[in-house]
């Protein structure tokens, strides 16, 4: 992958992957940071990326793992200042256009949420979702069915149109 | 009931706008990651290789004669230029911290180099009289310069041992940097502004250096008081997208060994190149790096073994470990400590001798400021068969997974699930796994919330296992940049330090298996 190929890949994929990771983790700032970092790692490993069949899937998976790892560590982080050696960066405010949908997705079990996002938002066929998460296709179909049913119930409970009015 | 599919379709069609850096900025960040990983992996092996990098044919006293330029064989000048695609564009990340410090430069006898001045840019006067073009003229994104003089401890002056100046510059790409290096090297060899005579040349290689050489010329001084034919030695080195020009000027005198002077400049140039890319220069061979390894946990390195496979060369040195930033600009430096009778891993369930390795070497490092704030423990194990190594890997993996911590008294707070990780080494390892454990820190009997955060790693390549702990103290917060950490970037420096430690230790341990 050379410079021009990477730039084209980044410009074409960044917003899409960002939205997908946002839907998976429910935190827009975190998603943006993790996707930027995942693209940087893709460039750092550009020789390896040349042999990757689906670079966008590689970036998405890397970003998701980064996000999950950071979330785990954040669990211990809500205590008073001690050994800070810098100041935190300011991020732009969160775009809350889809906050209700994402909030509903966050209530799904992680495996169902991941399947829903990859199939319905990343638009991957079921067999590719199965490959990306390392589960059989039958399992993915079951997760999709259960996830959609739960999501329908969650969304039915909200005030009609609230998603868009909150934007 | 609301239709979730239409809502999901709408989400996909109406992708939320995310703040987006330019592709150039992302590539620059990627180049930083790559440079750091590459530099750390090779740093440990640099010093010795650099010092003996090729035959040195040098005619210090042969004024007016043309020295042979021993073009070094390919194996001694690793990769002319890294065959990477064109590099990064964007704002320079170079700072004064990328300049060498006095300790990086080798001084003769009991003398030492002292820093005299540092400039942002290349200073007001010529830093090298052989070069008519500055690095700024060559479209460098940033340049910095630091001048040095021999310290007062030796009864000698500039005419004996000289002055040194170091200029570092960052360019848009590794290819642009290599082009500049080639031009500067040619100019340094001919030194036309002084009508100089070539006196010798030699390569600079090893560690982070992509390509480099030293050219030495002498010339007739116009100074009527000069008692020697002055000499200018110019080292020009490229490492990724950065160029170092290290210039030493002195009067050529017989009583100073030319071998020593040129070799010292060669080592100084390698050290300065490491500093230029943000890596601690490799420790000299006679420093703690080569002191005896800890006694083997599996003392079966035994009498019956035909010939030892493992030795000190498989153990990381302190200079290859990442610095730990402290408040302000300071940082703590790792110190190798005397061999310890301690477990390598906090989660270890038994002494490593139970793994029944054929050989074992280990080493420990500590960071103090002034209390203990960091620990690195490493053990390298060699097994007689792949199956034995596989079994030991599974045992260690199980320790990481369940964290029995039966070798420790400190209370376990939390152990993360063990995860597979990638470690960028050459040769590539078979597999590696890592977990993070948090446990109570020592407060000297006082109640406190001090906590150790231990990243414990096991890596395997064939019959060899590497066990590594990178531990940093914290409490109440983990050792993140901000406390409490709120932004993902607050974790990145900690992540990078752990990755650097793992890559340096594992890379060093398996380097002979290629």
C-alpha cells in the first residue's frame, strides 16, 4: 500500500468505519480516536496491509479492540489525580443525531450488537460477519434474529421521532 | 413496534460526521509508530555491531594521500535505504530532545565532552566548513544544532581533541533524507571550500542507522600560529526520515591515536543517531549489559549440558527500555539490578524450575524516583524439544489466565483476561499472550492506595520461551498521562512503553534464531 493508495483508502473509509465503531461502542469521541489510531497502525504496517484481503475490516477490528481495551482500563480510572504528567486533549462535541439508536444498541449483549452493526450498518453478508467475529454462520443468524427482536422492543419504548428531534 | 431495520439503514445512510485528521497526519502518526517499534527492536544489538562495522582503512598521518574507501559489504551496511513507500508529510515532530547529549559522545582518555550551546535551527555560523549548503537549504522540515567542546579535565585543547557539533534535521520522507545524506557525504569527502585533502573514510552502521559514513579531510591552515594540519571529520547518517551531521574539528597530532579517534566518532555517531529517533543509545559492551545474568531459576543449565545456548546476549539491556516520563521534562532511567530471587511474573504459580527448561537466563531492572516506580523482569528459557516448550507455554498461559500469584504476598486487586498479542520481532515469534494484573503496592507498612500495574507477557519461538514483566506503579490512578484518564490518548504512552519493553526483550531473546 503506497501513500496514494492509503490516502484514498483513508478518505473513503474513515467516516464509515467511525460510524460503525460508534454504533458498536456507543461513544463517539472514543470511536473517532480509536479509528484514527487504527488507520495510523495500518500505515505503520502497510506492507502487511498489502496482503490483507479486507483492509477496512482490519481497521474496524483494530479500532474495536482498541476501544474495548481502553474501556476496560477506564474502569479503574475514576479516582483522584495522582501521577498525571500531562493535560488531556479536548475533543469536539459529540454528534448526537443517532443517540437513541446507539443507546438502544448499547443495551444489547456485545455479541448481538456486533453482529447487528456488521450486518446492518457495515453491510456485510452473514458469512463475512461470521469470518470477522470468528463464529459459525448459524450463530450469527441467531444473534441477528435475537438482536433485531430486542432492538425493536427497545426502540418501541422511545418517544416517536425522538432520535431525529434530538439532533 | 418500531422497525429496527429501517432505523439501522437510516443510520448507515446518514453516517454521522466525525472529526477527521488529514491523511498526511495519520500517516505521520503511523510513521512514528513504525519508527519507534523498529528502533527499539534493533537498539539492543547496535553497539557492538557499530564498533566493528567493517574494515577501517584510515590514513590519519598520510596527509595528502588518498585513503582507500572500503565500501562495506552489504551485510555490514544494513539496507541502504529502507524500501518503504514515500514517507510522511505534515508538521515536524523533531525537538531539541532529538539532539545528542554529552554522554552520547565518546571522549578520549579521562576527558569528557561538554555542551556549549544549542540552537533551534543551525546557528549563526557554519557548523561545518566543508558544507556549503545547510540542511535548511535542503528543505528540512526542522533542524536543531548543539555544539560541544572537550571538557577541562584533560590538559589539552581544541587543537588536540577538537570541537564537535551535531545537527539533526527531519525531512518529508526517508527518500528525501537519503538524498540529502548522499549529497552531504559527497561534499564532506571533497571539502572543496578548504581545498582539503581526503584522509580516510569509514562506514557508520548498526542499530537504527539506515545508512551513514564518516569522511575525514585535512587542510593547510591560514593561521600562522597553527602547529598542525587541521582535520575535519564529518559523519553523515540517515535514520528513517531524519539526518544527522556530526562534525569534529581538531588539529591532527601524532600523540592521539587515530584509531581511537575515528572509532570514537563512529560510536558517537551511532549513539547520536539513536538519540535522533528518540531511542536511548545502546549501552557500551562493558557496562552492566554484559554483567553476569541472574542465576538461572532452572539451574539445569547444568553440568550435563553440552554447550550453552543462552547467555547474556539474549537479555535486553537497560538502554533499550523505554524511559518513563515524569512531571515536567524529566524522565526516569532504568537500572539493571543485582540478580534477584524473585518470580519473573506476579501471576506465576510456581518457580520456573518446575517448567524443566534445559537452560535459563534472567535479568531485572528497576526505576526509582526516588522510590520504586517501575520494574522489568525478563527470563529466557530454552527447552530441548518443541513439545516441551509448548507444554511450558501452556503452563505459563494458565498462570496468566488464573493468576494464582502464589509466589507473591501482595494482595491481588484485579487480573485482566489473558489475550493474544502481536510482537514485532525478527525473526517472527510463533505466539505471545499478555495480561495485566493490579496488586497492592508497598507503602512501608502504612495504609495507602499504591498499586502496581504489571503487564505480564509470555512469547514463544520454537523451543524458546520469553517471560517479561513491565510493571509501573500507580494509585489511585493507573500510570496514564492524565489522572483520571478521560481521553483514549491518555493511555497511548503507557501502551507504547509496554510494547517497547516487550519488543525489546523478546526481540533480543530470539535474535539468534533467524
